[in-house]
C-alpha cells in the first residue's frame, strides 16, 4: 500500500482510516488523500535558472574560501600560535 518512507505512507494511512470511519458511520462519501511534496512540473527556463544560480553560488564559494584559509594561517603565524 505504501513505501517505507513516511512522506508517502502517512497520507495513505490517513486515507484508509478516514474512509474506514466514514463506512462505520454509514456514509456514502469517501475521502481521497494524496501527497506531492515537490512540484515536478518545472519548465526548462526555471530549471536553467536554478542551475545557473547553483553554479554561480558554488563559483563564489570556491573563489572566497581559499583566501579565508590564507588569512587565518597568516594570523596564526603572526601570533605564533604553534
């Protein structure tokens, strides 16, 4: 009925329980529950924008991180921390 993941299992459990209670109280209606945690209908433009944002973020991170290590090492050298 459902996979081991709680994201897909919980809505199925709620659906089964609610429909069982509705049948116990002689109701003719039934509930339908679904779960779609992510919107998978992304247009190619949106995907391209997300990709370029991630690439530019990673390039900025790669460019900014090594100088930080160098400054930290120079400060340690000035203080003679080792």
